């Protein structure tokens, strides 16, 4: 047995310097190995949603037009709960569900690609004028005005589509906003097979001086809507309609609001030009009856502010569904008061509506008194 390998190993051990603990400690630690991203981790780190909601309960009594059909009722007007937030600084969402009628109200995705610019896809309130787009929780006249309900929206305040919202930076006391929506035209939670969609939009300016804010804007809406499905109650299509009724519309509006420490006031004027086509099929022959009309209406309302979180309410309104046909004017005056236990979040509202519409006008209800309670959480 030879000792050569052993002597070589011993010689190397004696000539190799021992490791320096201090030098080793000074060496940077190896970079940690990053774990692969997972869906669970992304969800855990995403911003948490903000939950909110409100409840509206009311009692109303209506004095019938002929004195023999007075009615009164309690109802849960709204019971809504929602969630909103962002999954990324550029991507947000909003959901609002109403338990009072078991329907989805808002449900949309938002993209924030530029400062002051929001792109939406989904369902929300279509923009037109002041009252239509304002939150229900802020309006002190509890029933929608005639002209807004008839002309400033589709079958409902909400619709499905895509939209753009632009808010400009302030230039001194002035700022501007532009809002537009391209939607089906059939109302919420409904698709629409009509080829022509609806557009609703508003552009406005805001002037703010101290505690006083003045807003003014113009609105426009256009498109096609299904007015009725006829006797069979079915959508029969545009190319081969059986007994459906459609109309094209062009709607224009101007609005203004004034907000001060002692008073809030709003006014709006709307006109709509409508071309209707009514189809009827008999013995395999389809006839079309076309007609045109111009509708116009306005409202003006105000409520007072006091240090005691209460004040008076007033609104005057008039609406004519067809300016060429006599006897169809609706007219109503709302008077009342409100008291806030907590401003906006907990309030009681009293409205008394004086129905002064022309005899025989469609939509007349008679005088109505409503006591309305609201809690926002």
C-alpha cells in the first residue's frame, strides 16, 4: 500500500487557508427565490370592496279623480345593497341589487385609463339632464317628474351598454363634464334585438364660488325603442313584424341647478320628436301605420335649508305628450317638507301633490300625499 495519496491530501490541507468568518458574513446573502404568483394571492392583496345600501319605506294616499276610488298603501319603495371598489388602480366595479323588486340595478366594470376619464361596460343610469341621473337618495320630491319619466330615459332609468364619463380639471372656479352612454334601449336586465341602439348624453359646466355652486348643461338622446309587442305579446323582429309598435326619437334638454347654504333649486326643459310605426298583419298581409308627434315638458323645484336640518319643498311641472292634440296636458304641484335626523342618511319627507292636469289626460292620478322615510348605511 502506497502513502502517496495520503501525503498529497495532507499537503493540500496544510496550504489551503481556513475560511474567514468575518469575510463570509460580509458577503451578500443569496437572493430569495420568488414564489410563482397565484390567484389566491392576487385576491388576498386586492383592495377590499366598500359595501353600502339604503332602505326607503313610504305610506301614500291618493284621492281618486271621481271621488270614489281613493286608495292608500304602505310599501317598501327600495331596499338596496351594493358593493364598489377596485381590483387594480385602473380597473373598478360597482354592483347594486334591490331586494324590494328582486332586480339588479347597477352592475358595471370601470376602466380608468386617463385622469378624469372613466369607461364603463354594463348597466347603470343613463345620463340626461339633472333629475334622471341624480341618485334617488338625494331627491326630495319622491315621485319622478312627468317629463323626465316620459322623455329623459328609456323604459327605465337604467339600461345595458357602454359609456364614457369625462371630468375636466378646474380652470379657476369652472370645471366641465361630458357623459355619454350607448345602450340597448330596452331597460335593465334586458337585451334588445333591434338593430338601432340608443344614445343618451349630457355636457355641462360647473361654477363654484365659495359655498355657492351653479351647474348648467345640455342633453341629447336618440335611437329606436320597442313600444309594444301587440296582441301576441312577443317580439316579432324588425324584418318580419306582425303586430309590434316601434318609434324613433330625438330628444333635447337643458337643465340648471343652484346649490347655496340656504336653498337648492333645479329646473329642466325637455322636448322629444317621435316617429312611430305600428304593424298589423291580417290574412298574411302586413300594413304599417306611421305617425309623428312632438312632446314637451318642464319642471322647476326647490327646497330650503336651515340650521335645524329641515325645510320646505316645492316643485311645479307640466307635460304635454302630443303638442298637436288638445286636452292631453299633465300638470302637478308638489308641496311638502323634510327633516334630517342625520343629513341625507336618515330623513323623513312629506310630499303632497296637487293634480291639475286636463280632464281625460292619460297619466292623471288625483291628489296624492306621501310620507317617505330613508336610511342610508
